[in-house]
């Protein structure tokens, strides 16, 4: 059971990591207000920045024949980009899952997941450091009892360097180490609680700083899988997944909008027969934040 939990958690974080690469929106030119004269205090001079962003409003998944399998609807605050609720429906428009998000002063502090009958399934509680970086993710069961704790560490540049998973008794289950070159994450190593290397990923980047190749190795330095990435106008348009012997395993093709966000993602096998199709719909919002003046 522990082994299954570890593998599931590791797979989840890697999926999130690479999904971010695929769906990161291209922002328009940033608008700034006139700079304020520096004072004699040691506080950094800040400037207000506004940018247009797109938020996912709906994600629909289709079978290979184009028949709807399920869809998710996302609800946000009236202003800004705070996600309030995420609801998954089946093809008969029946609720299968609902997730509620709670914020405090603009920071996500808790998410609650319910099943289709409205019964609480799990709770995630989040804690952050003074820089606003996530340092702890606690998973609780419906009774509020701790199941796992995920802890995150960062370097002085705010880049994640370690991700550790503990059970409810505080026993380490596994951990991952992140290495960087020129600010880019080039290597991810996954270890058992005993410190044995389980597997690792090597990431190569193009001149624009976007992932170009990612190779997955097992603990014996043998290639398990390789993935290549292709871009057009800075947006990801295709992924090709290769087996250890170099043969193609599957293709993932992206159709993007003017923001560089995918409106359709098609998953195909090596012969380019469709396995699954995913469609996205968006809403436009204006995001406001402050950053130090260079």
C-alpha cells in the first residue's frame, strides 16, 4: 500500500510539472505605473504590474471516437485569478467530484474534495514561507486525521530543491532532489526512504529556455523512456514519447490560441490513431501584482 501511495504521489507531481510546461500562457506586454522615487529606507522599490491572463473555464475529455467521456468546470472569484471551485461531470451531466478552494489574503490555504453524493473524501492544507513559497502540503482524511505530509525546500533563488513525503507518523517515505543550471531544472532524482536512487530525469532545453528533451532513467542508469518537445511561436505544439529502444510509443499534439494556451490536445499511439482528445475553454482576466524595480 505504501509503495502504491509513493508511486501515485510521484506520478502526480511529475504530471503537474510537465503540464505546466504545456499550458503556460504567453502574456501580453506588461503595463507599469511611473516609478516612485526611492526613500532612505532599505525596502526595495516596487512597481505595479498588470497583465492579461487566461483561466481554464472548462476541460472536456473525449474518447477516441469523439464521444464525450467527462468534463470539468472551473469557477473563480469575481475578480482576479483565485479558483473557487472545480466540478467534474460524467457524460450524463452528473456530478462525479467537486473540489472547493479556500484562500486567505490571496493565498490558497485549503482544498476539500467531495464525491458525487457530496461526501467529503479528502482535505489538503497548505503552508508557505515568508516569500510565499509552498513549504508544506498536509493530506487529511474525512475525519481530519493526517495521512501524509509533503515538505518542500528551496534555494536562495526560490527554486525548489527537495520534495519529501512523510506518512502520518512522521516516517519518511521517499524524497526527490532538483538540480539546476543557469536557473533551469536539468535533473530530478527520486530516492527511497533509505536513500536508494529509484530513478531520475535529465531535462535538456532549447535556446529559449524551454524543455527540448526529457529522458527517464531507472536506478541502474538504463533509459526507460524519452520525450521530445516541439514549439511554434514559443508554444508547445507536439510531444513525442519514445520507448527505451528508441521506437515511438505515442504522440501528443497541441492546438493553441493566441495566448499560447492549448484549446485542443490529441493523444495518439505510434501509428497516429487517436486514443483520447481533450478540449479547453478559457475566460480572460487581468492579474495585478508587484515586483521590485530593476
